[in-house]
C-alpha cells in the first residue's frame, strides 16, 4: 500500500496530508508527500495496487472532520477537493486516471476538513487532532491490507 | 431565430477560473455589445518573496525563488543565478552554459505539454476538461502525459528532483551529470521530438477564431540561438535593451482588483510575452525541423492571433526536444561543476525566458554577500493587462452569443496566455493613504 499526503506543509491546514504521511512514515508505512499537481500524482501511483491519498478539504463540514471516499468505486465530486491551487489537482488526477484506465484497483481518499489555509500558518488544533486520528485509521487499514496481501 | 443583442447590461462572472495555475476570477460587464468593464481578478494571496530574500545570502536565492512556482522553478533559478552572477562579475564556461540550456528545455517540455494537452486542448475540441476529452481522445492525452513525464524526468536528472530542483547554483551546478546519465535520456528525447512534430501537425487541424491584435511582442533575442537564458530584450516596436535597463522601460502598476502588479511599457501600455511573442521574433532561430513543420502546417509569422499560442507552444516543444538532444549528444562534463563566486557589493539584473514569457530578476548585494534588495517581475503579471485588452477587443464580436458560449470563449482567451497566478502574486505593494 502507498500513502500519498497532498498539500503544502507551510499553509495552515493544507499541511494535513503531508503531516499524516510523515506520521505514517514514522510508524513504518510507505508514505510520500506531494504538492498535488495531477500528472505528478498519476506518475506516483502508476503500477500501485492499493493507494490512499490524504488531502485537506473545504466542504463546509466541521473543521477536523475526516471524510473517506472510495474513489475506485465511484467518481469523485470535484467540488469536494477544491483546495488545490493547481490547474489540475487530486480530483482531476483521479478522474483522468479513471478515464485512461490507470486508477489503482483499491483507491481511497481521506479528506481532512480545514478552516485556515494562509501561508506561514500552523495547522488549527482541530486539524492537528484529526491528523493523528487519520494516521491511526490508515494504520489499521494497512494491517488489513497486509493480511489480504 | 436570429440572435439579438440586448441593450441591457449583462454581467459575466467566472468565480473560479478553471485550468489555470492559481486562484483567479474573471469579471466582465457588457451593455449591448459595448464592453463597460473587464477585470482579470487575481485573489490568490500575496506571497512576499522579495521581502523574504532581504538579508539572505546570495547562494540561497535560487532555492528560495524556485519555491515561487511548482511548474517553472527552473526559470526562477535561472533568472536569479544570472542576475547574481552579473552582480558578482562571474562568467561560466561553455559546458555549464549548455547544461543550463538543457535544464531549461526540460521545464519547457513539461510546462508546454501540460498546457497544450491538458489545459488548452479541451477548449479547441469542445470538452469541459481533459478528463472528458480523455474518454474520446485517449491517445492524445496519453501522448501529452508522456511528453510531460519526459520533461519532468529531464528536470529531475539535471536538478536532483522534479519539483523545486536543488542542483543549480550561482556559478553552475552543485553536481554536473555524467555523460552516461545524459545519454540515457536520448531514446526518450528522440520519441519526444517525433511526438512534438505530431503535436504541431495536430494543432493545424484545430479551428481558430478569426481574431488578431496589433501586439507589441516582447522577448529575448540572441544573435545565434533561440532564446532561453541570454539575449537582449526586444520587441517588434523598437525596444532593444539590456536587462539592466528593464525598469527604465517597464513599470508595474497596482490595480484594486488584483493582488498581482500589472506591468506596462512606459507610455505604450500592455504587451505580450511568452511563446507567441518568442516565435514571432525568433522564428528564424527555430531548428530546421520546426520551421519545416510550420511551413507544412501553414503556420507563418507574423502571427497575431492569440488563440494560435497553442501552435507556438507546439513549435517550442519541437525546439526544446531538438535542443535537448543536441546538448545530450555533444555533452562533455565540465572540469568543475561550478565556478566559485566571491561576494562583493554589486547590483545585477537578468531576464530569462520562462515557459510563459520573460522573467526579470534584479538583486543588490552587500559586500558580505547578503541580499540588500530584490525585484522579481514574472511573466503572468506582464501579460495580465494584455489579457484584459484582448478580452475588451474580443467581446463585441461575441455579444450576441449565448451566455455559456460567451463565457467559454472568454475563458479560452485567458488560457491562451497559460497564466500562472501563483507566480504573479509573489508580491503586493502596500499603499497606505492618510489624511
């Protein structure tokens, strides 16, 4: 399983994905950090069977809420993942990969709802707590997938 | 039913421009076919890079400024390095000069491939985005993705990593690649050159709106080579200056609706930078395969139709692949990867050609090597006023169109310039008014 933490480590709650990836690396999982540019993401998950992408969201939910999408099962609503400042971000990468038959068979997205994304800010307390919780849940999932492997 | 032009005021708002880098919006107010207001609104927060640079050692500038943009970090490194080398009186040997051109080719390939295939092509083929397009034009998207990957890989080989590379420095590179490492790129580059020629042929099949403007094209011009890192700044209206004179001719203005400054030519106004400007003023310096393919496709200069920028990008893809191959094949590693740069007090300015157009950097250095002042003028802030002018000229002919078509055509006109809003907002001039 590959975990991809997406975001900017120095833009407040946008750091959520990167910080989850760092935590999971400490815990021994294969986890990388990327800015979220679509083609780089697609290259990163090329050839992978099981991928979890962790990204900050801005959906109107309570800050710190963790939402999980099974992207392999159904198309993503792109407005859920509009935090990217790139022309094409996570949602576009997933849907483009799906259209080209390049989406890994098992693909989940963990979204952590943020509330502040300004440069130079540290993550909010709600998101900091959610980072630990998301890491714990992904670690649990990885245990499952290891047994399946 | 014939379309009628209402005399009522119509407002077109695109709250979040899709398929551009960064966060921007478009606001247009029309009364009948008269354009009352056009604003390219850039609301991405200012990023204050010029202030970050003050007090830092000059060796840090390439790595700090590379952080301005994830798409064109090489351009920031190159402009910073050349400006600082001019301040310090450093000149580099030919092998390092060639490596810099190769590094830049990688960035042009990845940036142009992204824009041509994934951001701009859907406009021409009538799709909402590349995803919708991929379902029916899979081969085209796959081609673009492979080209982009080859560009990214070249940047990674030269710069140590794809995004925000770390190898380039004042005086050269921290590490020069081996001949073996560069020769390993050859098969991919050969494929990329053929794919780029195919790309230009494909652009010749697209339909272009009949729209031309009397542009002032501004770009670098070098006597012997298609410009990347060096040359004088020229235009088709008589501009011919050294980078050190940039601020005498080009001024930046703050407008209320944008967090990015708008650059204009003193007493002349807006101007165009980027691939179409470069192709117009350097067509004779494109490699033979590019010029020949252009002739076969019916592309000639002067070309004043901004929608044909996609063809200029395709021509530059051919150039970048051809040039990269030339450098890779002839490469002999330099004796030392860099020449030492000794601190001294000085001031230096440089312009290099980012994928989107000229990128100006100017630094003042203290005797101990600290940066005292920095100025950066990115391409998108230079094209911003020109984009608004294009829209003003384009809109009257579109006034009778249904709203969705009108909005789509305006967005396409913005995307002609491949604006990078993240780059443009690196700085905000704060003006405080007091009674």
